């Protein structure tokens, strides 16, 4: 398995599968359209965020979207992981952990001293994040009306 930036064709495949990634990441609460993915991802890509993909041969196994985010209180820029996804048939093989390690290394290489991410409560990936040393920093709560 190789972890690297995607070529143009691979990026198109990732973007085509991104609605499924968001659906899984939001625990089925959000099923975005391709247009919504464009609205969310294209601004990130235009500001320097990029994908890393896990590939074996010509098969994309998963990806991670990483970039930069500014803390709204301190104005400090931090590394940020926007999306992590492994295609169902490849889950359970440690691909998420390898993608996370690669992303963290990239962000450190870019000079970031902190990496942040957001996850829906109940997302199974939270256990991985905690094992990798991530701590809860903020909690967003909601009240249905």
C-alpha cells in the first residue's frame, strides 16, 4: 500500500465518493449532494488543503483531507483534518491509522505545532483519534426544538 497525493483522475474518484464519506462521518445525518461537496471541498482545495490517498495498484482504498484552519479565538493557524474515509471493503486493515500518521507528518512538515479535527459523537473513529493522542477540546451540543 502506498500513501500519496492523488493524480487528477484519482481526485475525481475521491470527490465522486465524498458524499458517502460525509454520510458515514455524520452517522447518516447528512447525505450531501455532489454540489454540496463542491461547495465544501473546492474552497479548501483552492486554499491549499489536499488529499492523501491510500492505494494499492490502481485501487483507491481510502483518503484523508488535510489543510489549515484558523482558531476563531486566538487567530492561530493549526493543521486540520477535514475528512478521513476508508472504503468499506478495505476497513479493518489499519488504513485509517496509516492515513492519520501520514497526514500528521505532512502537517508537522508544514510547520504546524497542533492538529485538530471534528467528529460526530458516536463516530467509531474517535477511538482511533484518542489512541493517537487527540484530546477533546470543545464540545458542540444541540437541542432539537
